């Protein structure tokens, strides 16, 4: 579905992504793991058109999308839920959702009953008219996800969806991600919660200083303690286990 | 008492055009967090183009109005491409200074089009003058008020209930988040300039048709009135722009009546001074800024 070949992205002479190639197949959850500053977000931003790549090819369903502006990428069915959520704080929850549906909304906005929202995001359904800034952290993340889904993407890029959430709330987010995959959505996920990510993903790429140093099925990576302790430092649960 | 009410009514009527000018500044400020100093000059160039047709070909007042609107919108798009699109968002000062330079350029172009000092501008009445009790409603000012109210109402509907309006508000809040949502931010900004130029063109036409003359100072005058009204109401606030415009009109009308014509402009500057000392964010600015700060903290 998504194919990235030899991607290079740099910020003011500093190379953040250095020759990354990866692939996401339809129906998969693929994860990119790595330390802060490894270039995970830069890869997502290059795919979603927020950042134009210096080099390399990005193909989505056979079509080259590298360097297209973000709105053109969204129109092709890829949406990124950015790190830190970036909600429209002074707009209402409903307006945030409508903004997410920008691509397919008619000129005059239609505010419709949201049965689907109540099913997936019950916490939001009763707060449609509240400003987004008034939501709690967990609700805000749910809104960020719901807003991303409003454009009906086929590939969802998720950047640190559990960042800043309590373990219980993170659990909710991961459950939701699983449900979305079961409904046919393909996901490319960047996460710092390593154990959870590997439990959730089908495959993963390990990124270090802008390069992919390892990849494979999540199960295989999870059992590779040495790799995880080397590249992800002592904070990784696997490293903790191997030290024991 | 009757004088007081009559002055207030006159002030509100003329202030409605200030409100439109302030809306032009405030929407651009909301979307770009920058001030478009060339706004008054774009309106002036548009009005000069209309006047040129009127002077040389004696065209109908509606043709003058249409030409004014179209040319103001074109000038606004020109300013966006030259000063705001080309210069990055984080270089706010550079684009403000360049918009000041374009102000000079547009004014120069207008003066070359019509080099005399003063030209007659066709008048435009829809409503005739009428009396209501002891109060007189002048036709041209009533027309102005109705035009302004229609514009504000249409803008409100556009911003609240259309896809473009929501995109514009989303971009005002966070261009980056809007881009993630698939909103073409560059296009929205261009449309915002075209939109405010249209509003400014209506305001300019209404003011000039009431004055029945145009001078090379119109650009400067419109910039001052619009900026002061925006500052009074609170930068970035649409209701604030309306409120600021009406307040400015009322204060000027009273100053003109009680103190004399020469104090009309001075009173506006004094009012702005007092506002900046007592309530620096403007009447509704503080609330907006407070809410924005909260939004940034929470999201």
C-alpha cells in the first residue's frame, strides 16, 4: 500500500532521515520505533506532505506522492494524527470533527447526528458543543483520532498517540487502534511505549539516527533483547528483562 | 438630549463603515498574525479605478461600484502574493514592512491614474432621508448602515456555516494542524485576502459615495480608521471589530458636535490612547487572548 524508498529529510543542513526504506501492506499495523530524535516524526511528516523530502520515493497504491502538498496527500487517503494532537482549541468538538472532514464536506456544512462517533468515542458524543480546549488529555487524544478518521482515510499515520496519557487511558487508545484495524484501516504507528507497540503491531522498523537498523515481525523483534537494549537504551522493558 | 441621541445615531451609522474596515484588518490578523498595512491603499486603488471610469467615461454609479470592488480584490490578491505568501510566517516584521512599501506603491499608482487633488465620486442612495420622531435619518448613511449590516451578517454565516469559513477559522487557530487535516492553507489565506478586500471595497465605496469625493489621502485615512477601530475592539476579534468601529463612529460624532470639527480625529486618537492604557487588549481582545492562552496550554 505504502512504499518508501531511500527517503532523506533534513532540517537546515541537519539530516533527520537518512536513506530510509519501508513498506506498509494493506490491513497491517506497522510501527516505527526508536529513541527521541531518531527521525520517526520526520518520516511521517514526509509521507503526509507536511515536510517535502530531499530525496527518495514515496508511493501510495502505486502512485508517487513524494513532495505533494499535505492537502493533496489527504485527498489520496492518508491522514496523520500529529504528535501533541494539535486540536483547534477554541473551536468546538464538533467543529474539530467538521474540520477533519474538510476534504469531503459540501460547501454548506452539515451538522449531522453522529451514531458512529457514539460507538467508537462515547466520551466525545456528549461534548460536541464544548470547546476542544476544555477536554481532558484522554478525551483530547480521542478527539484527535476521531478528527483524523473524519476524512475517511485508508492509511492512518499515528504519531505518539499515548504520549502524556495515563496507563489506563493509553490502554483505551491501543484498544481503539486494534478496533480500527479490524474495521479494515491500515496504520503506520510511531510510539514510545515499546512493549505495547510490539504487542499491537504486525511488523516494526527500528530507527536510529535516521537509519533503519533492524526490521521484521513484531514478535521477532520483541525476542531480540540485545537489539532493543542497544538501540533503545535502558528504558526499554526488554532491556530491563535481559538485565535481570 | 435629542442632540445626544441624534449624534449617537449618526455615529453608529458612519461607524458601521469603520467596522467593515476593522473587519478587514482583523481577519487578516487572525489568519496570519500579521497586519496588512497595504489594506487601505488597496481600497484606494480600487476606488480610483472606479473614479477613473466615472471621470473619463461618465459610467453609471453601479459600474463604479463594481469596478471598485473588483479592483480592490485584485489589489488585495496582489498584496497577498507579494508581501505575505512570499515571506514566511515567522518573519512577521518583514512582511509588515513590505506591506508598508506596497502601500506607497499602490498609492502612487492611484495618483498616476488620476493626478488632480480631488475628484467627484458618484453618490449612491437606496434609502431616502426620513424622519422618525425628532430624529433625522440621512439616506446615504442609512444605506451605509444597511450595507454594513448585510456584510457582517453574510460574513457571520460564511464563517460559521460553510466549509471555507471553518477552514479559515481552523487556519487562524493553527495553520499546521489545518494542513494535517488536508486544508489547503495557502489557498485559504489567498481567499481570506480576497474576502477582506471585498469587504473593504464595500466600505470604501459606501464612505466615498457618502462624501461624494475622493482624494489621495483616502488610503491613509482608511488605514487609520480601520486600525484604530480594530485596536479598540480587540485585535483578531470579529465582534470586537464591529464594536470598535461603532464606538469610534459614536465618539467622533459627539466630538464633532460638542467640540468642533477639528477635534473629531483628535478624539479618536485620545480614545485609542485611553484604551491602550486601561485595557491594552481592546474591548474584546483580552477575552480572546485569554481563551487562546488557555487553548494553547490545554491542547
